[in-house]
């Protein structure tokens, strides 16, 4: 592309460019051109800017004439030069934006090859497409989390997300998004979950060739020091919860949490095939393990605590191995205003069991409340009871299904025969009643 320059002590601009030419044998060579534009250099800066634009226009004409003389004056070449000249004019006027630059490149490719470049993905376009891709490969609960994360980043970017190409998303914008989430009252752990989901979407874009690298690659996560610590419930509180349970199914779910360490979703969705009354064992795969795609991991074998043996012996179990043990609860989502978690809070309120310390919102802004006591506290109670009875950490990990000591350590406050002895170390409700 033609450029202009000034010689020392000269009053005129000079044009410089080179074109590809062929000799008599068809061999390609490059020929350099330099010639005066005869556009005089004015004295004032304002006039100089106008003069530079005029000199560049003349230089482009010189280049085009030279191309014609060299046999490159075809219609396609002229169209390419017209696009280049237009881009140069915009650049000289300091009006060549990133969007215009991309548009010029698309036009040049089309003029050169006759092929249209595929339309660029916008930020919103890719995130929504990624969500659609995940529908067939992830569970509804995971999809809901991904959807919330994408909704948050798109709401933060506003109209820009629908207009700007995907590669305009920078690490700086992601840092602003991260800091905004935290300022709105979310814990560092929740904020990091949002960031990890956005990062997963951007890594997928890299794999599909839409990005050279993910802008989130070097994004710093927040230190997770502000999350509310879950605390175990006392056996007295557990007795109150069981007495206040609205159904036999809820009593069973609470017992599975307190005397089996099951998470709420796992307890509610356990099936008949998991209950082995003859061996007095519960076999199941936690949903959390399945979400992490550890499909080859063997199911957890949980010896039944005496409280669970009594409970399952007292209810009628289906002969269908696929039937849910708690049919009315199995089809209810864990989250949501009417989900199992919210219903358990109602049971706590009816039983007079306090929810414990609440994480304070920052400056009164919105953020999900977090309490020290929840259904997960039953899992803490189960694990802590074994710890207090001297059960080793390795044994506790096998029972509750933790993959590493770090995770199990969070639940500590302060093969099958061995596992059974460990479970039997957990007191019964009757043994924990205060003496009259």
C-alpha cells in the first residue's frame, strides 16, 4: 500500500510504494517506486493534516496507475485497491475503528477470492450457542447453573454483548465483572463459580477456532475466605426435625442425612435398588460424582446405621428396583422457592431449630443469603460424630464419598466390617436424649 514521506528541506510530500511485476519469462519480482506528489507542505498543523490526506490520495493514484501499467489493472485488482484506498483514507482521518477494520478485511477477502468470510460470533451469540450445546450433555441442575452464569455476564455487558465480536471480550472486562459480583454481596466462592463457567465457555470457543486464546486464562480468582462455615446440628435438633417432618418420606430423608451423610438431592432420589436390607447396606452414586463425569467410580457402600435399619424396616418398599423410595420428593428440584431446600427450611422453622449465623450482605445489596445451619449440617453431624468417636479420616472419607483429605477436613469439627464399625460409632437418637 502506498505511503507518503518528506525529504529534508523539501516543500513537498513524496509517494513510496511497490508492486509485483513479471519479466518476459513470467518470473515475479517486486518493483519499488518513489515520486514526488507535488502536494506542498503547509506551515500550520491544521493545514498539514489536510495536506497529508491529499498527498496520500495522490500516492494511491500513482500506485493504481503503476499497477495498470504492470498488467494488474483488472476489475478485481481495481476493486481491491479501492478498498485499500478507502481504508487508508479512514486511517489518515483517524477514523479506522476495530469494527471498520474487520469489515475491510472481509471485503478484501471477498474481492480477492470470491468467498465470503463467515460472520463473526458476538459475545451473546456464542454464550447462548454454548448453552444450547450443553443441553444434551449436562444434567438440568448443571444447565441451570450455567444459565445463571451466562445471564450474569451478559447482563453486566449490556447491549455490548449483542453487538461486539467475541474477541473483544478482554481480561480487563472480566475483572470488572468479577469485582462487581463481589461488590453486590456474593461470596468469593459463588463469584468464582460464575467465573469458572464463563471460562469453560471461552475455552470451548478456543477449541472451535473462534478465539486464539481465552481472555479468562490468566484471570485471578478470589480467595474464598468469606463463605459461611456450615455447623453440625445437635442430636436434640435432629429429633425435633424428625418430629416436625410433614411426612414419612421427609423423616427418611432427614435420617439419611444425619445417619448416612447423604446430600439432600441424593437422599430424596434414592431408588429401591440402593436399599439392601439383607446386607444392611445402601449402595449409591452421588450426583456430585456423576456431574464430575467420574462415571467409572464404584458406588459408595454405606453400612446402615441402626436408625436407618429401623426406618426402612418400618415402611413398605416397592418390588420395582428402579422405583424411588420417596416418590413425592424425588421429582422435586432441590433449589428454587418451592424446592427441597426451601421446604427443609420450613421444617426447621416448624421444629424451632435456629438457622444459625447468617452471612451479612454488603451495603445492603443483593446477594444470596447463607446460613450456618441447613440440610448439609446433617452431613457435618454424621462426619463429626465419627471423628469424635475416633474413626480415622481415611475411613470417614470412604463412608461419605470424599476424594481427598482436604474436602473431608472441612466436615471435621475439632472393608465393609470396618466401615460398619465406624458407622455404628455414631450415637442413636435414643442414646442422645437427656436423662430425666
